[in-house]
């Protein structure tokens, strides 16, 4: 088996071992026996070649080689050894006792002072006729039974990488012809080892390449995940379109922004256009037509109705051509969701408009205060100064008249302040509201009589009611104030004898009260702001008023869950329509 340094059991007096080479003189076999051996050798070589070319396993090939050797050169034990630096390792073993297999496969056999060194140096096989007579034979544990052995080198690229050894318990069992046959099989073993080595190298290369691809795939997946996260955070979707193939690819965020189902794939231009307003559709068509003649990036804002929540969305679309050649060019772009920005811009615009309205309100308040407050205060101060200087010389009647003037002017100022406080309470929601069942027709009749009594020189008032009683639910004080303000305004701004007409009737579950006059009317620009505080028409001239009445009426009507509308034409009159919910009698 494993030839090594001389064994302690070898006899020094024994005859030197016979190591015949290929030309050793021995009795030649008879022609029939020789022909049978050659045929067996050819068959064994063929089987080894088949195993070498068909089996992917180096272990299976080695086992087949050992089987084939046994069919040509019968042996009791065989091994295939591989050299590793200055020692040999048994890779395959056949015919040894089971108890000795583990020690044999784990043993590392030195190559010094043995037949192994000769094989490594000469690249020639060896033949041991009798191990007990061979000074270079080294007995390995478990191989004591070996008396004859052949070893043929396994050579790859002119380097001895191992050997095939066959062993027998009978001295002189093998000859030079057997050694030549084993050498043939060693060449097949060399091919198997070479293929196994190349397979290992190829496997390592494949493994390394696979690892690189897996790392690249993982890195790409990480980048894609990072891109998806960045797109979600920035609300930016991306798309790529191939005009030649008429195919588009959308990112996950673009599907979310647009509201289309990713399962259905990227929608076509027609499906996208269906979510747009007519003017926006023309924009989209114009944008797609620019793609073919695109020389620089195209950027456009497009608004659409979200298919899922039906909300209006705003996007900024940017597209550009990519690709070196004309045939390979594609269109790629991004879609930025600017809905929040548009909403913020709209809120800012409204805030600026409100700020302008507030400034205008302040200006109107200052103008109203300077007019409505200064005139009464001037009258009050003038009369007080006159009384302080001349009251001793004035008659009691004159003094009383002056005091009545002061009282009337102070009452007017107090009414303006009261209305300001009332409007403030209405806007703040702190007003006390006492709801009860009210006869709106009766309230209209009372208001008509009181207005006529207060201003007997005004135009006539006509009341037309479809029923004697029309019941609504509300606060008596505030409903009375609503009707009184509407009728008084119509009465006050009618400068002719044309009548003020009041009609009241139940319509669609509501009490409809209409107050119509044929007075001076309201300018269209003033009509748009009629319910704002301190708003007075440019054509009221010297007709007194604070500009708070209609603002208070609007708040009171909403407090009663009602509606109020005003229609007017300058020089032809004004019509106010009030609706309050009906209630059962």
C-alpha cells in the first residue's frame, strides 16, 4: 500500500526485492491468454473512459477506475493518493478492513525515504515484489497484510499530483505487464483529477460571480427601496415611455399620485385624459405631441380629478429625451404632486384677500366713524356749549329743545354702538338665543304698522299673505329685528310714492318672505359686499345709516338656519328674499 521508509520488521539478510520494469524477462503468456487479457484491458479502459466523459462526479470516476483496474489486474486492496507538499493523503481506498479505513483516510504520509519520492522525481511507476524484502517500503497502520504492490503516478501538466496503488497479500503477485496496465488507468485518473480541479475552479468562479450578482442585486434592491422612499417623501413619481414600442413604465409613487391601479399597468393617454378638464386635456395632447420633436426638457402643470377620492389634484410634469441614438431614444419624466403647494397658495391668496378686505373694513369703519360719530357729537357739543354760555338768558322752552336735540343724537350713537356689540356677539357665537314658535305673518303686520307710524311721510306699504298665520321657529326678538330692518331699508331708500310690497307664503317647507321696493337700487359692485359690516352704497348720498344692518341680518338669518338673497338694479329698486324653515302650528 503506502510505500514509505523501511519497516522495522524487514529482514536485512533477505534477498533484494525484484523491481522489473517494462522490459523484465519473464515467461510470456500463451497467445490465447494474452488475447483475453488484452480484450479485458480494452473493455476496462472503455468503461473508465465512459465514466470519465459521462459522470459529473470525480468520486464516481475514481471508483470506476478502481473497478476497471480490478478487472484487468486483480488485487486485494487499492488506493488513490494525492500529494500535498511533502506528504501524501489517501483520497480513495478499496479492499481494506473496515476498522482501518478511518486511520488510513486521516493519515498524512511523508514522501521522504520512500517509493513516493522516487515517483515524484522520475515520474515513473514502481513495482514491489515483496514488501518485506524492500528497504524503501514503509508500513502504515492497517496495511500490514500487504506483500506486493504497484504504484503508478497521476501526472497533470507534467506534475505528479498523486498515484494509483494496488496491493496483494501474496509476494511476487504482480509483474511489469501489470504495472504498465495500472499506468494506463493512472492517466485516466489524471484526467479525472484535472477535470475535478477545473470543475472546482469553475464552481468557485461561478460561486464568486453568483455572489457578485447577488450583491449587485441586493444593492440594486436597496437603491430601488431608497428611491421609492424618497419618491414617497417628496411626492414625486417617475415614468419612462418607449415611443417605438408604445410602452410605458410607471413608478409606485406615480400610481399613488394618479390614483390608477398598478395591477392594470400604466394607463394610456386616453385613460389619463378622461380624468382631466377640457382645457387640461388639450394641454396633455400638446405635451405628448412635443415628445417627438423634443430638443429640450418640457415642463407643464396639469390638474386632474383623482379617480378614487374625486378630489382635484395638481401636478407638475417634466419630460425629456434620453438615449444616444434616435432609434434608442426614450422619453422619461417626473410627476411632482403640487396639490399641497397649490392649496397653500390658494389659502395665502384668500388670506391676502381677507387682509385686503379687513383693511377696507377698517377704512370703512374709520370713514363711518368719522361721519356717523363726528356729526352727532358735533351737534351734541355745539348745543352743550350754547347751553353753558347762555342757559341763564334762554327761555325754558329753548333749553328743553336743545336738550331734546342732544338726547336724539346720543340715542343715535348708542344705537350704532349697540349694533356693533350685537354683530360682535353674533360672530363670536355668544349671543343668547331663545327659540319658540312664531307667526311670521303677524310679525310682518306689526312691523308694517310701526314703520308707517315712525315715518308717516314715506311711501305706502302693502302686505300680501297667502295665509292668516305662517308659523316658523326662532327667537322673537331677532326675527322681529330681521323683518324690521328689511322693511325699514325698503321704506328709507324709496324716494318716490311707489309702494313697498311685502309678500309672504309657504314654499317647499319654508316660509318665503319677499320685501320689494322701487327705490334707488344698489350698484353691482356694492351688491357683492352688501352683507359686510360698514358697507354702504355709493348712491345713498345723505340718507342716514351705519352700514351694519344687513351684516346683522345675515348673521341672524343663518342663526335661524335660513337663507337670504338680494337682487337690485340701480334706479329700479331692490328685492330681498328671506327663507325660514316652517314649523307646525
